């Protein structure tokens, strides 16, 4: 009899352990909210205490390397429902949003679903990504005018090309390169140039070092103790701020003594911009925003260009069509740099750009936090929960894109179903550098396809998905002049 009791207790404890999060959040939390209407959480499983579903998530992303099956598994188990599941990930009760309709709803309901950057002090509290409401709208208009609108794009197109052209030349001289590492170098050099007119040299080297530490602290555990990534990232932020501040002060002094020369860069743009009331950005707003835009644009641009080199090597027919279109522009240009207006009009090239960004899924998940209880189609999303917009799933699902895993720029001949292409996010937080990202990628494709041929050294290299999708070898290529 005692054995039966012990077994019963063990079973009960096991059952409680298995269902603890669901009981705690689903029953206790929802009941407390019953006075405000809906108590039902979306379907799903919230995993074990503290750990939640983290092991399942890592199983699909890290071990199986089939991230979309994490959602497919849930769909099989719980059905499509309202396009949301409850779960517990990254230490917090969470809602996964995976359908176009639910994604659109969350992006639009900005007051209820708020962007909260982890470790925001690393990018700066007055950065675009850290502020809300009117302050956000004002800053966004500054940033967008400086990097994402036609006049800015014209200047940036001129600035980035010399370094791209000389890097491609040096890659071909090398023969074999790691695309990720090399593209990262040229992207950083270009960023230094169009952000603050920094030429290669000790300042850029110091900034490069500081940025490695800064970026690795953005999603680290916030322990400000020597030896931890977060502590190091804060030190790296100080170094980065000091470098940009020195440049900013030099420019202010030059303006005062009348020796200022017009600079064709982001810092100058930020210094000059005025909003409708005639007010300008403060120094700390300029510095925080330079740093946060750098964080947002550096890795993403690098990965997009790396994936383009990868897909084009795997799809020679696409490369052929791309090359033909770009050769016709190259002939007309006769060694001159291409302009942003010319490149953005190249129809097939822009389709290759959009297809690359769709399939690369650089920003796989976008995070929000609920600022209040939200009732969506009869389900409650409680205040303070993590909301994870699983945008990669929109781009890899056959309902949204026919044969979704194939690289097919011609699919862009037809209009996509609404809400299915969200690579740059949505709502008022939509990527502030989306046109810049597309332009930079298109310019890279122009020079790469018209001057070089290349092949993958490890065509079967496995893809890693965390923190960003990337073939394990960083896309090693053997490259030579055409
Ligand atoms: C292919 C490349 C890129 C992809 C896939 C991408 C994706 C995204 C996504 C999904 C968001 C929305 C995040 C959210 O809602 O929480 C975002 C925001 C942002 N991106 Fe990009 N991005 C790219 C390139 C760039 C570039 C080149 C820049 C600038 C140099 C940039 C600057 C920003 C900024 C400043 C925000 C924050 C906007 C705000 O909070 O109002 N991005 N990006």
C-alpha cells in the first residue's frame, strides 16, 4: 500500500511540475482578472517552472535546426485558432503571434503592445528604439530624413560605393574569402564614413572593437560586474560615445569659429535637422541615435549581403538574369558610380533584394510587452507579458508563399497577400532604415554581379539560427573576376 501511496505522490508531483506554469498563469492569473472580462488564455503549453518551453525552443532552433517546426508542432497540436499561442520563453510568460491577421493587429495596437529593448542603457535612453509616443515620432522623422529618404539615399549611394568596389577587388585577389567577415568589414568602414566621415585608421579600429563588445551586451544578462558581457558592453558604450562626442564637439567648435566645412554624413544631418517647431536634437540625442542606428543597421546589412551571395551561388539562373540587367546599366555608366535613382529602378535587381530579405529572415522574431490586459477574439493577453511576433513564419509558410523555401525573385511579379511580408516589422516601429538596407544590398549586387563570378566552398554547410540565421562557415566563397 505504501508503495502505491509513494507512486501516487510522485505522479502527482510530476503532474504538478509539468503543468505548474499553465496552472499558475492560466488559472490563478486569469481568475484574478475575471472582473475585467475574458479569463481564457490562448491555447498552448507553458512548460516547466522557470524554464518554461526554453528546451523545446532550443531543440527546434539549435539541435534540429528546423525553427519553423516549432510552430508547425504547435499548429498540429492546438490548431490555427486565432493565430496566437501561450508559452513561457526567455524567463517570461509569453504569447507567440504567428498569423498575418494577428501580427497586423499587434503591430497596430501600439499603445497596448509596447517595444521594450533589453538593456536599453547600452544603446542609450534617448535612442529612437527606447522612446515612445510623441518623442518617438519626432526622433523617427529626424532619423528617417537622415538615412531613409531620397536625398539621403543619393548621398549614401555615393559614399558606400568606393569601399565596396575596392573590397570586391581585394576579395578576388585573395581568391577564397569568408563572406560574412569580409562584408562586415566593408559595412563597418562604410558606416564609419557615412555616419561621421571617419576614414580607416586608429579611431575606426577603436570604434570597431568597442562595437563588438557593445552589440554582444545588448541581449546579455544585466549583471554590471567585471567579467560579464553586460559590464563590458557598458564600458564599450562609453568608448563609442566618447569617440562620437569628440567628433561632435570638434564640429560645434568649427561652426563657432566659422571654419566648418559641409560634411556629407549622418552626424551633420542630425546636427542640422529641425522639427516643425524649429527645435533641434540635443547632443545626447545625436549620440544615442548614432549608436542605436549603428546597432540596428550593422549586422542586418552584413547578413543580407552575405545571404545574397549565398543564394545567387545556389541559383545560377537568377544570377544570370541579375547580371544581364546590371550589365546594361554598367555599359551606360561607363565606369561612373551608379546613383540611387538608377539602382532603385532596376526591376529584377529589386526583386532579388526583396526575395533575399524574405528568405534570409534576419529578424526572425520581434518582441513587444503588453502595457495592459488585452482581449483579442475572446482570449486574454495579460499585462506585462512578452509578445513574440514570429515574423519568420509568415515568410516560410506555404499558405503565404508558394514553395516558400525556394529562392524565386519572380514571385514578386504578383502582389503578396496582405500582411504576409513583414521583414521590416510594421506599425510606427517599422524599420527606419528599410530603404537604405534595400539600396545598399542592390548596390552590392550591382558591383558583385557585373564584375565577379563565385562559388560556395561548402555548399552543404549547415545553417545556424541563433542569434541570427547564418551558414556555419559564414558563406566561404571562391571568387574571381569575370
Ligand atoms: C535587411 C536589413 C534589415 C532588416 C531585416 C531590418 C529589420 C527591422 C525590423 C524587423 C525592425 C522592427 C523592430 C521592432 O518592431 O521591434 C527594425 C527596426 C529598425 N531598424 Fe531595421 N532592419 C534592417 C536594416 C536596417 C538598417 C540598414 C538600418 C539603419 C542603418 C536600420 C534601422 C532600424 C531602426 C533605427 C529601427 C527602429 C525603428 C523604431 O523603433 O522606430 N535597419 N528593423
